């Protein structure tokens, strides 16, 4: 049985879709899911909690059962996206190489566009070969916001690390 529940987040309303095997999809906005039962579940609450932690800058790696539906190529691309570290980006060509399809950067872009679990499967971390923001199913402004959040958190963590080392060396 597939369920969905709409959560109000700091980012925007998100519709979280779950199946018995795990998280199936996240939709930006209030998006009723035909054929699914509107119900809050332990898994949808867990997803919502982890997303709130992510938006607050306190979570870098999600720990959730994922069950996105897609072709074997899409599944391979989404698995490669999960390997991109928080706060970093890769190009479409990088992902194409990672899935053993070095000339398939357009196909990677199409798979990114079909990613049903944005943010958690971080398709926002994929950029053009020149580092520019290119295509994002939920808009480039949204992609920029997510990248800015991660860069801010990473920059803040580096600043704290630098400050703690400075304080320690001043005390010695």
C-alpha cells in the first residue's frame, strides 16, 4: 500500500510518498497522490524529521530506506548521486563516467530530471561542465537554495574548526 502525507517544512510544503518497501517520492508542494492513501506513517515522520534536520544544517547524510521506481539506468544514476558528498558538486559527465556511460551526460540529465526523491537523492549537486547551474526539475532557484545551504553549513563548520584550532594554539 502506498501512502502520502503533506508536511509543512522550513523550505516549503513537501508531499512525502511511502511504500511498504521505503520512501518512494518527495514532491515539492501539496500534491495529492492518486491511488495512494493520505496517511501519516512512522516512515513519513522519519523522512520529515530528517529533512527538517537537513534544512537546519544539522544533517548531512540521510539514513532512510529508499524505494524509488525507475529503469535500471535511472537506478544506477541515482545510486551514483548518493555518492556525492554533502556540500560538493559533480558534473553530468562525472556521473556519466561513474555509471560506465562516459558519453551519456544527456541521459544522466534525463535521469536526474526523473529523480523521484530530490534532496535525499541529491540531484541538486549536479552541475554543467563549466560549473554552471543547469536544469533542475523544481527550478534553478530551488537548486541554488539547496547548494547555498550546503555551502553555508560546510563553510561554517570550517570556520568553527579553524577557530577551535586557533584557541587551542593560543592556550599552548
